[in-house]
C-alpha cells in the first residue's frame, strides 16, 4: 500500500480575547490595581501537512510500514517547517 496524505488542520479564523488581570495591590488600602490586555486569536499562517506512506505485509508474521512527512507553518505560526520519518515493524510469532 502506498499513499499520499494532504491535511490542513482546523484553526481559528478570527477573533480576540480580553483579559482583566490584577497587577498590583496597595499595602495601605484595600485596593487591587488591574490592567486590561487584549490579544488576537487569528493565526499568523495556515498549517499544511504533507506525508507519503508505504506499508507491506511480507508474510503472515511480518508487517512493515514507513512514513515521511513535512509540516509547513507548524501550529499555524510562521516558522521553519517540521520534518518527520516514522518506521514500524510488527513481527508476531
């Protein structure tokens, strides 16, 4: 069996989040100072995964599989690509 896998994982398309965080406390009064922070949830880039795989049953006891892949923009961030190689051997007796 030979195959190609093309995947683009789910992501947030737009939105933002707002935080109201305590940052300090007055030692003499019962007062807490707070600051508001906002952050965008929209990712920097779109992630794409590309993989090639192969599997072969040599006999009723031996099975071998391998996969090599590339992940562009990992975690939806503009970063260097991730590479992977996976090998699997099942041997039953």
